[in-house]
C-alpha cells in the first residue's frame, strides 16, 4: 500500500511538473514580447543616462542607472539566444545586435571613466545612432513574436507596450535637444515617439478595456503626460526641466505596464 502511495505521489508530481512546463511554454512568447519592449525602453534610457552624466545631472544616480541598463541588456540578449536557439529569425537579429553592441558598449563605458564633458559629448551621436539600430533589431523580434500570440489581443498588448517605449523615447530626445545637438534625427525620433504614443492611446481607447474605470484612469493619465511632454519640449530653450520629464515619463511607463498586465489577465 505504501509503495502504491509513493508511486501515486510520483505520478502527481510528474503531472504537476508537466502542467507547469506547459504553462511556461504557453506564456513564453507573451513574456518575451513584454521583455523586448522593456529592452527597447532600456536602450533609450542608456542615451538619457549617458547625457545626464555628461551634463552633470545627478538626479537618481545616472551612473548607477546606466550600469544597470548595460547589465540588463546583455543578460536579456543571452536569455533570448538560449530561449530561441532554434529560431533562425531571432538568431539573425541577436547576431546583428551583438555586432552593434560591442562598440556601443565601449562608448557608453566612457561615462564611468571620463569626466571631461567635451570627450563625452563627442561620442553621443555615435551612441544615439547605434542604440537606435539596436532598438530596430528588438522591434523586429517583437513584431515577429507577436504574430505567434493567439491567446490575447496582440494589438492591444503591443499598444500598451508601445506607450512605455514612446515615453522613454521622449525622455531620450528631450535630453538630446537639451544638450543642443544639431542632429535632424532628434526631431525625427521625437515626432516618431509622439505619433506612436498617440496611435497606441487611440487603439486602447477603442478597446473593451477602456470601459473598465481603472484602465480608463491609467490611459487618461498617460495621455496627459504626453501633452505635458509636448509642451515642455517646445519650451526647452527657455526652461529645461529634465528631472520633471524623467519623472512624468517613468509614471507613464508604470501605467503602461499595469495596462499590459490587465490585458494579459483578461485573455
């Protein structure tokens, strides 16, 4: 009887393990899409934090934040490479990213070793361009994996993720303009972030989730933050307020994450 009980317990454990593994597999692509969105935001934050260091802004320790940005990005690249080892499309993007990242990381690390503003400034346009190329690779992977998600409305999930990405993009371009770079891509990427942000809001306003009072409150707050960011960007020459923009867009990021979780929970 005891032997049978042990045997039965073993079967239950195996069944539970197989259920857990299956759940992880089902959830895998959703988690990956969310993580890819976070890493696009992370790359944008690298530029913002680098400029904060170069302009002597000590708000929320940008050196520590930049180090975390770098470690997190490298960790996720390794995780993606392992998780999608047999996916040629993902592997292609990872290899391309690794190639771009090597030189970009070298330039970013100047922030740890160099206090000369002129030397740091010299590298910003290179970093700005390369992190954008890294973002494009992340966006390719996000778009590719989104196609495989059938259990929830992937358009709505992507819209919530894109609000977070756009918010970080606004901070990045705000910091670039604040340091007075004569680079046409600043306005180009700013306009792109604003357009993406507005488009994402419009998608979620039409979704059934917007009827939920809590979800509506979150989305309405993100819309007000966008309006504030646009106004602040237009007044940057007279009154630069980087810490305020950072805080506002961090709030938008948190609200977007809450909306993404709500969308996933109601699948």
